[in-house]
């Protein structure tokens, strides 16, 4: 009997450890709660998701969210399309191409909008003006928002992609590549521009643009229609997170700096470049239309331009944030 009792105690301890470990990863759903898998980008763009997770807003809504993390939204979206996630965070460019392929997705929310980004280059590469980029090696992630940003910037300065040497690069390697002179300039987003300026010091030269980024919440139409309760709880958690962010800047920066292993002072310095707000409007479809025209003009895709308005699924967000 003593041995049996000891065995039961050991089993109870093991079970408790497993449960606690599971809670640290995904959180508990309340009794009768729902569960979904989120493919999330490890970037400041995902602030509302980080806060919803950290502050337990999804848990309070009765939703258990298991998170898989990726360094780019494009990869997160591909995970969704492959059937390995229920919801993903992504910028709009991968969606532009997905629509041409008739892939199943809908946009549920625009949770982040950035200020217009800057292009950063090395002054000692002979770059003083935007047109000095001709003949230089520039980096971006092909097929991402960064590539469209590059083409848009070059066109605004009377250049084409054929006039620069394009080096495909993952965003996490951008700062080191620029600092080591492997490239002369790059077209990426924050915080990479900030850290590159910090690394180069007076050798950095930046050029402003008129183009910022948005970050979206997407799922498949099938998932949205079959799981309206889960979708509603997920978005409600983001609405709760938005309210927290608006009222608690210091605490939010603390959460994000810990999640991303960033210096809080650095994050505070670039915080004004981000607007965290859950919304959807027709401007997104118009932006995607313009990006689709670019994709056709540059022979990246072909066919009839999709009706991007049909991919915007507003009902769940209206229910989660009726105001």
C-alpha cells in the first residue's frame, strides 16, 4: 500500500509538471473553452498578439492559443496555407500573390500600421543621394513587402530593379550584412533600419519614402465560417490588448522587449513608428490592387487581377469591436 501510494504521488507530480509546462506555452482555456494554432511573426508588428498572450486576454475569453513563431509573415502565412495553423500574421504582399493562385484565405483584421519607412545605405559606398543606388548591391526579402517597397522607391526616383544588384536576404541578417559591407543598402522594416543606423553611426545615410507597412490577421475562409466562435474570441482578445497598449505604454514596451530580447530604450525610441489598432477598411483592398498591378508589370505573376475586396471578412471584427 505504501509503495502504491508513493507511485500515485509521483504520477501526480509528473502530471502537474506537464500541465504547468503546457500552460506556459499555450495558456489554459476555461472550462468548455476553444483552442486554435497561431502562426505568429516574431516582430514588433505582432505587439497586440504578444500582449494578448502575456496578459491572458485570450484565456479570459475562453480561448487556448498555441503559438508557432516565424521570422517572416510570408513563412507564417505559408504555414497557414499548408494546414499547420488556424490563423497567421502577415503583411499584404504574400496575400496579393496568394489570391492569383486562388488560395483560400480571408483577412480578419489590420492590427498594425507603420509610419513610412526609410531606406538605409552606407555612405562610404559612394551613396549620398537616392540615385547613387544605381549599380549598388541592395538587399531585400524577395516575395515580401520589402521587395514591393524597393520597387516603389526605385520607381519614385526614376530607377528600375535592373539598375541595382539585388541580394535576396532574410531580415534578421540585414544589419550584419550592411555593417560588414556585404551589401550597400537594404529595403526592410523596423527595427532593422533603427539598428542599422545605430551600427553605422555617421556612415549611415537614409532616404525617406511615402510607403509604410500594415500587418494583418488572416485565416482560411473555411476556418472562419466553421469556427465563428473561435475567431470572435481571438479578435476580442486583440481588442482587449489594444486597450491595454493604449493605456500602458511602459508596460507594453517591457513585454515586447522581453519577448523579442530587445533593449527597452531602443524600442521606446522607435515606438512612434507604430500604430496598434484593430480595423479594416477599403483602403487595404486598394493597396493590394496597386501591388497586384506591380506584380503583373514586373512579370511576377499573370492572369486576371482578383477582387481583393472579396478577401476582406469584416463581420467578426465588427462583432468583436462594434464601435
